[in-house]
């Protein structure tokens, strides 16, 4: 399907420039002029002479060479331009001379050449025309520019030459418009076809072995091929741009280049999953959708900073190598707009509603932004780099401020957890699990980033809060490092706050022993999480860890004192001997009290929970170590004073081995009854 180009052209920048047309310039063929004019007389005579069959004898071998129409046109244009150059030299030397007929002859031939280039729209994959043959439009453009420039200047005030100057200007514009269309077509169509990159991860069920590696290779190929022009295409683009600029069409050339390359980069970014979006649209997006878009933004930002912008700079410097200032201006304008669009996305995310689950995506953005300051300095001129780095720092600072505020929101959520519902069995509180898992993940994956954020923003006060400004001192007395980082200090403050909230929740239990079990469970969970993460252990410091371990041992001792020391009171020998004789009623009451209390302890504490198996085992061993030796000693000394048989069975319900077995059933979270289980 052919797209016709209008044969009428207005002045530069006129409405009739068909910037959207895709046309191709082909080598000259012999045919009649398509503009409806008869060839000039001089040309007509020359053509008729050339078409007469004649033979020339070769001086060296007597061979005959037959002249062809195409060689005759070539000769005629070449000869006409030689005459024009002689005329221009005379004008420069101020030697008076009349305007030769060769100028109008040359213009006729150029018009004929233009008329032969009404071409169909090219499609992708079509071979590009050879614009660099001897009499291509590049050469015609060069000659027309020179002719137009010289004669317009010399005959500026000579009205008698007005029609000729106007004709030269019109033909010159037609040639330039064709070059403009060719320039656009070369930029759009001559790129190496880039492979599609699938951004969605392959399903485990359907993924073939090596498919992930293949996808990564395809992605790398997209980056390595950018911008994807062959050396031949680059050479033609360079010559075309040179002729357009030297011919006075710099604005049109730059406009085509800017629009085409901007579209190309946006298309490439779309393949990476990133689409241009306004700040308002970002703020209206639900977090789920925004969260899915952040990885694509990160990939696009890194690709631009590390690959695309460098490729664009090299492309501009190659295409406009004869005009370095134009190359610099185009590169700065093109990449600056795209760079600011990417930063707008980051700033829009920073303005979204805060919540603790967003922290890690914010830190991903922060890492991406902060890691590209040096790249900007290496790519852009000093003044432009300074402006972009300021924009980059502003976006980075806003993301960092938001991340710190989210961390303080975690602190607020801990402090505001004032629920009075007891966790059954004194188990680990959900607040402890959430907080420790959150902090452990933050430190394992983002400790260095958080350290940088807090260092960069150590003086920032908590946003939209009615609390006192941050002092970054916390309540801990840790002296691990006098120059402890702001992040570590705040982390300790959060841990101390959590401990304070847990202590308040432990008082909800009426049973003091269960209160201690609750604090042991939560304390053990905290220590195990810290022990399993070198990053958070380093941030908390050894002193804090030792202090917490000491508190845990105290809770253990308090538990034993509240439960098992009272049981041991039943085995107290005081008051059993009166005047050297064992008082049997008192002895019977001691056994009876011991049995009742132990049964109650077993019934109650079997439903308690100690989820950490190691601590559960340690507790049971500790209890056995306290109770069994004392009971075995008491039983061995006083059981003989009871009448064997019925009396013994009534008051001695447990043997030491039975008690040890029942102790092993404690803290499983199951209610058990000794009466039902005993045989």
C-alpha cells in the first residue's frame, strides 16, 4: 500500500511537512520527469544526442562503449554542478559573471530526481536504500544547501533574481524534507529487533530445566543490544544529520531524533514491565498493584542508569559527531526527562500511606536511588549532573524519611498494644512473634541500608507525631560501643519497649508462676531470634544479649520459687519429731499436702506451654533436680512410720519414678488428670 507525499512544501516548520510519513530514497532510474514539465531544451538536446546509437572506438584496444541513459544523467548532473562551482568561484573572487544556464539545468535534474522518489511506506524488515551512492540525496542536499546559501546571500537585494532564488529555496526544502523522512525511517526501522523479555516468573510445574537461565540470557541480550543500530545504519544517520544541520534544518533534525529515541526508550522500558505513570495516578493505586510495580521500576531505573543512558549518549555522539554541542544538548534533554519521570515514581511512592509492611519496598527503592549517584556524574555534564543529583538526593531523602517513619510506626504499634487478653498457657505473644520476625528480616536483608538511612537522617524527628522528638538514646545501658550507630540505638529502644509491654501483659496472669513462664517463653523467643541472626546480634550488642539472658534466668528461678519451693515445704521435717518421736498425724498431713499440691501442679501446668523444646527440657530437668532428691530422702526416712498396706497406699501415692514421669508431661499444653491416668 502506498502513501503519497504532497508535492507542495511550505517554509521551514510549515504545516505541510509530513513528519509521520515513512519514505525511502532509491537510486536514480531513467524515466521522464513526473512533475508534468518538459525537460529544458539544453537537457532535451543532450538526452537525444545520448540516445542516438553511436560507438566510440577505444584508444587502447579499439573496443566499443555504448552510452546508457543512466550514465548520461549522471554525467549531465556532474557536468552541470562543475559549471555551477566555477560560477560560484568567480562570484567569490568578485569577477563579474552572468548566471549560467547550468543552474536551471541542474535544478531541473534535481526536480526530476525528487519526482522519482514517491515511494510506498516501508515496513519493518525491508532493506534500507543506499543513500550514499554518488548522486544520492545526501550529495544533492549538500550541493543544494551550498547553492542556496551562496546565491541567497549574493543576490539578497537583487529583485531580478527573485524567481530563481525562490525556486532554489523550494527545491532545497523538498530535498531536506525527504532527508527528514529518511532520517526518521532510519531511526525507527534500522534497529536490530530486540527479543521479547517475559517478566513473569515461570511456574514451578511447567518450567523446563534451564528456562530461568534462558530468560535471564534474553534479558541480558536486550540490554547488550541497546540501542541496536548496525555500523552501516549509524554511518548513514551521521551523514544525514550532518547534511540537514548544515542545510539549516537543525530544528527538524533534532525534533525527529528526540521523538523517535524517546519512543524507543519508552518501548524498551515497557518490555521491562515499567510504564510511565503520573504522580497522581501512583497515589491513587492500591498498594498491592503498586507493590507489583516497584520491582519493574527498579529494573527500569538500573537499566537506564547503567545501560540505556550510556547507550543514548554514545548514539548521540555518533550520529552528531560533526556537531558535539547538538549531541550534548539532545542527550541531556532526552535522558533528563526520562530520569525525572523515574524519580517521580519514587517520590509518589514516598507520599503513599505508610504501613509497616511497606518498609522493605521503600528500602529497595532507597538502595536503587542511592547506588546511582556516581553514574549520574559520569554520564552528564557538570551542570546537568548537579541538577539531577539534587533531584536524586531529594527523592532519596524522602524515601529515607518515610522508611524511618515506618520504623517509628512499628514502635508506636508496640506501645499501643494494650490488649488485656491473656495468651493461653503463657505461650509466646503474637506481638513478640511479629516484632521479632519483622526486625530479624529487616536486619538480615537490609541492615546496611538501614544503617545508611539512619546515618543520613539521624536528626530527623518523627513525622506527624505528637510524641517528643527522637533522642536516639533509648533506655538501654549498653556500653558495647560509645559511638553506637543511630540505627542500633533505635533498635535497642524498640526491644526495650517490647520488653516493657510484655512485662505489663505478664501481670494479666493471676498465677505468678504462669506470669514467669510467659516472660520466659517470650524472652527465649527473642534471644533465639537474635542468636540466629548475626546481623541483629551485632546491632544489639553482646552486653544487651547477656543482660537479656540474665533476666531469663531470673524468670526461671522465680518460677521455681513460686511453684516447686512451695511443694518442697510439704517435705519440711520441722515439727515431725517431738521428744524424739515422729508425730504420725503430722507426718500423714505432710504426705497428704504433698500429694494434693503435686496433683494440682500437674493438672495446671500440663496445660501450660513452653514451645522451645530446649527450654522445656531444661525446665523439666531443673524441676526433677529439685524435687526428686528431696522426695526420695523424705520418703526413705519417714515411710516406715506408716502402717504397711492400706495406710501406706493412702498417704504414699507417688514413688520418685512416678513423679519424674509426671514432670515430663508438664508444659505440653494438654490438660491431664493423675486420677484418671494412675493404674
